[in-house]
C-alpha cells in the first residue's frame, strides 16, 4: 500500500518538538494574536525574503485579502480584470471574484503547465489591473518577461504560492517574493503544513501589509474603531507554534521531494505517460514538487491499475474553474483553453512526500512501467 500522502507519518517525523510546541502554547494561556504568531511572521518573512508577512486563516483568505486591500487603497475597483491561468485550484479564481473583480482565464503552456506568457499578453484590456500567477504543482511560474509586462502596463503581480512553499526562482530569490504580493496556504497537506488551516500574505509593500492586517482584524486598526468592513481571519497560536517547528526543515524536505521526482523522471518509462520535465532534470532544479503531475493517455485505466496494486493517486483537477457550475454565465470565458482542458482530462498526481521510502518509490515506478 502506497498512500498518496501520509500526514500522520509526516507529523510523527517532527516529534517530540511538535508536541512540545503545542503543549507550550496550551500552557501559555494565550491562543490568538500572541508571540508565536508574531515570531512565525518574522521567521516566514525572512525565509521568503520579504519585508512583511501577515498571517491569516487560510490560503483563500490570503489571496482575497490582497485584492480587497487593493480595492480599499483605490488601486483596483469592482469590474476590473485580473488575468489568471486556466489551470489552477479554484481558490485563485474565488479570491478575485469574491472582490467583484473579473478573472480572465488564459491557457497554460503544454510543457511547463504554467501560464502561457504570450496568451497572457493577448488578454490585456483597458480594465486589466493585475496578473495572478500560480506556482502550480510546486513549479515556479515567474519569468522576467511577466514582471516586465506588468511593469509596462501598470499591473500588480500577485503570486499564488499555495503549492510552492520553499520554491526558488534563482539560488537567492524565492517564490512569494517576486511579485507585489503573494498568498500562501498552510493547509495540512501543503509542503509547509499546519495541523489545521492557516495562511499568510508576504509583500514588500508596507502600506499593503498594513491594510491587509486591518482588514483581517474586522477592519480595525484602533480598538473598537472600524474604518473598513473587514473580516476575522487569523492564524492561531497553536498553528503558528507548529509551523515554527516545521519551517527550519522545509528546504531539506523539499530536497527529498526533488530526489523522488528525479527518480520518477529518470525511471518511469511508459509510452502512454508524459512526465513533467521532458526537458530533463534542469527544469526540476528549483521545483518543490508539491505534486508530481503526469499526463496519462488513458488516465482512468492507469489510475485503476495503480489502485489495484494499492497505490493511491489523485487528480489535480478534474474540472477547471471556468467550467465549474458556480461560474456558469458569471464570468467571461474569452479565450479557448485547450491545454487547460487537456490537463483536466489527463492529469494524474503520483504519491510524493518527504516521508516516502525508496521502496515505495520503486513500487510506484514498477507499477507504472508494468501496468496491467
Ligand atoms: C493553488 C492554490 N491556491 C489557493 C489555495 C487555497 O488555500 P487554502 O486551502 O489554505 O484556502 C490552494 C489550496 O488549497 C491552492 O492549491
């Protein structure tokens, strides 16, 4: 049996420090807006390489708060457009639409599975105010050309870093520090996962960080004075204490993910399967492999054959956001999205995690090379 993700085993690997951090927090008598959160925000900002980190309740809130803050700051207004890749988890779209902004989906590149920069340029209109790139599956989606395009057209560049904690663009620059603001998720299954929900915004923009902190605290900066209609969105002390235990090992954990990915890439040989890096190992250098997405000619058959051998796989994602019922007739679909739709019907995510053993990796490789 090879589980898709063994969270129990992952969390056990942080013991006894994890249990001690939780016990310390319980004993402290202070559960919200305290020292653990303050310290985690400092440590995470320093790790990502930004001047500010504002923690919040989850990744969707992090992204939503960024757009809400830009609206309150007068930089965006409802009806404005945000360019977004068609292939992403729906939260990227929800953050935009929840603020009355309009997600404009563009197709992704068939090799990198990341936003297609040329398609992005075609989507520019008078109403475009931002581009939201998504470092999907743990692969960096940023390029200098994206930053130049945003700068030239006075667009904010937002990063959805939910799946890419620890990912690098260069040896010194991490995703989450490359655009104007970035949303992070600490959902338990993420590369940096809490023991419940959690999220954060990182940015170098002090004014934006302050507005996000205000909006996440009911819209208040001064006790019982509310200048904005905000929300309550915060990371609690127990989650922050847990994340502080896990953050120092994130690079090492990501290296183990890369090691497994390199084996998959080198040893899986099945003509019906496309691996994520046909251009070789190089493209995987900075990837943090939150997922290992393969494209399978006959996905259901392969998934079934792996399942019969006890190997769990998942699909990310079977229906892209623009085809979901919640958006039917509600958002414009201006461009054809054939690659996005191809991924939705062929993608299969293999098990990958820092606690996966070499033997489990071999079992997965053998099963894909000899499907029955
Ligand atoms: C790409 C992407 N964006 C946003 C989110 C939202 O994060 P959360 O689940 O913490 O709300 C997720 C994960 O769930 C995600 O994968």
